[in-house]
């Protein structure tokens, strides 16, 4: 490995900055590309051609460049002279509007999740309710534990990226549904009384990311969707619904666990796009002149 501070950098990422395992692995993949590039050229301006030849999209290239810049800044803190930073600019990426999940789509999935086993049906529906009601990431969903649920005060503790904790208030319906699920359903699904996971897979254990994707894929097909409804669609749908209902951006930011308000602001674009479509559809001056 050509990178001088490889070990120190990843130790800093994981143990000092508290980055998640998935984030650390993403940095590793990006810097392995950088290491491969350095074997071919010392001219940093040629890295864009290198990444293009690798078939990376503009978005993926921007992530790789960002990772390299983070590493080089770390090297600079170590006293190294880093001339590459000046010429290393991320490519411009067109920000696409996130696909959201409508209430109608959600109801179709709830219907499609019904099975011959009433207990598993309740588990399936609770999975969908938590995804849509909390707007959580799939990694946060599968790591929910019984001790994270405060029934008296009506909130769930979610552990997000970098181990950051946030308390998410539950709606009355979700609070009641979760309480009933834990009391009447969950115990019958688990095979180990020591298991602390809120959700239980078909093997009586904590579900994996693969389990959640497999369930959503099956329900999406049964509901007639052309593609699998991803966990992130629920997250976007939750945020968009809250914004349309009058929630402020700061509250949505705290709910989703965004470290920056700029990340949350993408949902204002979604709302503006919908408003533009409604104006074009209904305003009397939107009709073309004859």
C-alpha cells in the first residue's frame, strides 16, 4: 500500500471520529482506487480520466474525490505538504429529487405483507410501520432493541451513524401498535428469550439487512410495483409527508438524524416540484394561448 498514513487514518475514522463500519469500508474502497491511480500517475489532474475509465458515475466520482480530500487533509494535519488538494475538485453532480412513498403505496404494501401466519403478518406490518413512521435507515431499524422503547413517554431511541443517538416521538397509532406487537406477537416469534431485537426474522433472530430487502422485494412484487420499494423510499416518504403537513425543517432534521440541515433541505425541492406541477395543472393562466 502506497498511502503513508493508511493505518493511522482509519484508526482516526473509526475510533476518534466514530464513523460507522459501512462508512469506514466506503473510505477503504475509495482510497484503494486512489492507491491504484498513484501506481499509474503522479499527476492528480489525471484522476478524472482514471475514474471515467473505471466506469464510475459522476456521483460515485464525487464520493471518491471527497474521500481522497479527507485523507489528504489528514496527511496535512500530520505535517505533510499536500499540493494535490488545490487541484482536486469534485465533479459537479446534478442533485436528483428522491423518490418518495405515498400513503397509497404504503397501504398497498401493508396489504401485500399479509400471510397465512397471523403472527408473521403482524411482524411484517410492524416492519412497514416503523420504516414509514420513524423515517429510519435500514441499519437503524434492524438494530432497534426492546430497551430502546419507552412506552410511558412514547418514544424510541434510535442509534444512527457514528453511534449518535436520537429520541424519536411515536404517533398514537404507532405507539399502540408497537406495544401490542411486543406484548402479543414478538415473544411467539423469537426462539431465544435472551434476544433483545424488536423485530424478529423467520429464524427467530434479529433480522439482517438482507432480510428486510427480501421482505420488501416480495411485498413489492405482490403489490404490483415494477421495482422493489427500498427502505430509503420510506424515509423520503416520511420526510415529505411531514413537510407537506407543515413540519419545520429543523424537526425533520432531528427526526431523520441528519448532521446538516442542508441534507434535509432537499425535501423542500420535492415540495416545490409538487407545487409547480399543481400550479401548472390547475392555474387558469397555465393553458396555452390558442
